[in-house]
């Protein structure tokens, strides 16, 4: 079933999204964003009660020396939660972002990315939104916002207390079976992981990347029995 514009974007914010001029290689990602269903992305979906703090992450694609890339950041090792964990730029919806049903989450994704990495939002073209997902441990309802870095700008650590580094990862490395594994949490939970750019990408971020690669048709067969244990503090 193909979702309508209102299903994808919510009422109103379609003017903040554009698929005009996207590179051909992004077509499979664009198609996946418009057709994938929430339950195909995760078993953790927003509570029907409406509980949960609204937030957004920016899934930003760019063209690098080795082809398509994704922008990631690594959280500071001094943080109380998810210390040292790679993630997409993003965070909670602020009042200044506006109504979440009218583009607020799109604005939140760009604002947070600017605050965390220093990127210039003017060079980012938002082209799609994935279904809202839920992170039970934190109570966040997260909307992954897809962007094309049409005019890349310098990025780096803005606040060392929050971010350890900002980096890009070639999609070719993410699809390389040698870089894929199954992360095993001390509590027994398992999920996809990527060993790229001297980092172990796991959790929510790895789950979104895993599903994007799959539904875009970029996934390559990999050994799911390859296990990587996570630190007990994860």
C-alpha cells in the first residue's frame, strides 16, 4: 500500500519537502520512504495513547569521493546516556519548531543538525519522512527525516560536551558484508550493527540504516551469525 502525502508528511508541511533535482541514485530511497509501512521498520511503534516526547533525526545523504555517504555523529563519552554511541543528528521538538503536524519535526531535524554539527541548513533539501518510531528506554517518538546535502557545508564538533566527532560514512562501507554484524546487548537484545569509520553503529541508528538499505535494494547478503557484544553500560 502506498501512503499518501498526508500519511507521509502530516497535514501542511509538504511545502518544506521537495523531490525535485534529486540524484538518480537516491530514487530507491525516495521510493522506500513513500511506500514503507511502520511495522516494516520496527516492532517499536508510538503508543496509541499518544504518549512519548516528539523528536526528529536528520538522515542526510551526500555525494563523496567514494559515492553516496551518510552524515553521522558520535556522542560524547561523558554523557550519562548512550555515551560514545554514533547517531544521526537530531533531538526533541522545541516550541520554536512549531506544530509537529505542520512541519515542526522537519524544522526540528534541521535545527538540531545545525546545533550539533554546524551544517548550513540552506544547503539541505528535505525530500522524505519515514514513519514515526518509538524508543522505549527514553520514551522518545522519533521521526526520521530524509535529506539530500545539495550544497555541503563544513561540519564539526560544536559542543564537545555533547559530541565527540562528526563524520560521514560511505554507503559502500555500510553495505559491505565484512562491516556488518549483530550487536548483542548484555540484557540479551539483538539488533543490526555496522563496524565503520572506527565506530560501532548500533541501536536505533543502525536499525534505521539497516531498513533503508534493505528497502532501497542496496543490502548485500551478510553473516547474521557474526555477533558483537555491547558494553554493559550501553
